[in-house]
C-alpha cells in the first residue's frame, strides 16, 4: 500500500483554524487528503491530525487582504483557463483484465488566471453528486462554506497558474478501462514463453504506453523476441521485463494492435525449488480528452 501526505510547509498559507464547524471540517479534509499526496508515515499524519483536533497546533493568521493575490493586477485581455487531469490506480482481475476489482481516482483541477483587478468567479458542477464521499483539498481562495453547502466553487483566483482543487475517491467495481492488456505465460522444458497484446477500448489516442512484467527468479534472460511495436528489454537488476510501446493512435485497426512474443531462458533447478507467489503486471498510459468523472 502506498501512503501519501502533504508536507507541513504547504499548510502555512491555508485558512487558520476557525470557530465554525465548516472551517474545522475543511481543515480535517485537507489533512485526510494528505494521506494520498505525499510519502510520510501514517502515524505522523495521525499525530498531526490529533494536534489539530485538540487545538495543540494552529496555523498563523492570514494578514489583511488576500495572501494569494494583489489588488493592482492588470491585463490587456482577460482570460481564464481550466485543466482537469485524472489519474487512476487500479487492480484488475487476472482472468478479466478489463474488470476492476478495486482502485482509486485522483483528480486535479488547475486554473490559469489572467484577469485584471479582483474578479469573483463562480463555477458549478454538472454532477456534483459524483464527488460525494470524496476526499477534497481546496485552494485557500475557494470559499469553503460555499462548497460545503452548495457544492459550488466560489473564489477570487490567484494570479497565474495554480491548483484550484484536488480530489480522491474510490472507483466502483466493474468499470471499464480504456486500454485492455492480455497475456499468457508458461514455462516448460527449460524455456518460458510469453505472449501479450494490448487492445484499445476507446476511440482516443494513447501516449506514454508501457507495460512491466515481474519475472520469477529462475528466469535468466531472453532467448528471442518478436515485438510489433516499440522495444522490449530485460532488467537484470530488478528482474523484470519492460515493454515500451509509446503511442497508440486512435485510428489503429485490430491488425495493428501492439503484440509481443518472447522466449525465456530458465534455470530448471531454481524452478523446481521456486515458491509461487502473486505478481502484479503494471500498465502505464495517458489518454488525452478522456475523463472517468464527467463533472
């Protein structure tokens, strides 16, 4: 399990611990979100959370005015851009690589503001219920009471590019993934064989596609390989096979699906004494203009 948390320095500019339950709830959510954002140990995060709840740790008060924006900003043309990035971490069934058994979705809304003066922005979600139950971290410019009560983003934006909002929520079982991996591996008579293919389930293009296969300790190397796309190498240090595909275009046909066929050299003595264990195949890729949550 990977544990994430926010560094304390990132909390220094956030809203001080207030007198209202909504402000306290917002700070607690920020600390819960910290579990998914950095690499501190869980006991350290819970210690910080307890200090907040007991009033033993407080944040410095915000000075007069807005700490994230000055009042004399001016642009010839006013522009405001939003980018929404989603990252998924999932575990799929070995027998059905398109069926998610469990996982989580991490979303980030980035804002790029080029607005003069002190603009007041209101953003509405088409389906705010999709974020119910999510761990949410808001930029200090967002009015937290508005979000808690009405599920809207009301804010005076910081100048330039900044992260407006982060959210983390579990994925439901049975969702379909845009890219499916199929593989078959077997070992016999001193030779191991691996056959793998990638099947797009979306009309979008895929970038940065790569797949990593952890290999048993008795695998000594590659005897021969046939790779239709990209390159495949054996990492002797980490004892894993790395297949770098790169880009899969959106107009690819079934005949052009990435395919890999390998023969391995194996040590029979080590294989006889080898204890089987569960090994996870890691598939990484990026899809542009594809969202799991249509907010």
